[in-house]
């Protein structure tokens, strides 16, 4: 089981992504779609690779 959440640092104007952390998968979706839009799903290993890759750092 898991739960969708967004960062407490996110603005309240729905300009962020929500993350779902499950036992073996991670989901990503846009907050402005209110759960009705597309979702991206990754294995836990893929998500860990993304987070540790540094590709998103500026």
C-alpha cells in the first residue's frame, strides 16, 4: 500500500507533482490534474537510480 503526497514546500496553486511511494513502485503525477490525469510509474530501483543520478540538479 502507499499514499500520494506532495512536498510541504510546494506552492498551494497546484504547480507541483505528487509522489506515490509503494512497497515496490513509485508513481508521479501532476497536482493540477487532481488525480484525473496521466501517471508515470517506476520500480523502486528505477526511482532510486533517478534520485541518485543528479540529472535533476542545477
